[in-house]
C-alpha cells in the first residue's frame, strides 16, 4: 500500500553501550500513541505509524521521521504527538521546535 503519510519511530535499543538509544526513552510508547491518535481521528489520509530500527541520530533522543517529506523530529515525547499530528500531518506545517537542526 502507498501511504500519504508514513511515520517511522525509532525503537532501537542498544545494549552494552554508553550511547543513548531511542528505545530506552519510550520509542514503543510513541509508536502506540501515534497509532492511537491517527485511528481516533478517522481521517481520509492513508497514514501509517510504525517502529523502525536506528535512524542514525541517537544522541538527540527519541527520533521520528515523517515521509514523504523526509522530516526528522528529535527529542520527541508522548505529549508532542498531538502537536505533530495536528500541525504536520493535518496542516502540513512542521513543528519547528522539534526539528532536527542541520
């Protein structure tokens, strides 16, 4: 299936390392929250939220990538999910404060 919006949430859990990993800081909880809120909205957009492996920017905390735009959000918390959905998914306006700074 082709999705209008595809949300990838890093759930990588690194063991035996001093580096952070997203799975240690609520990655699975974020996936569940995105799925719940998207289902509750009952919108016509074809959306999918799923867990992913490492997105390569672990030091920034829980990471979410949204396609087709290829936008990366970092340091994402459960309470940020509503804002990401309302602003980015529904209104095509990225949430500036959570964007990965290049």
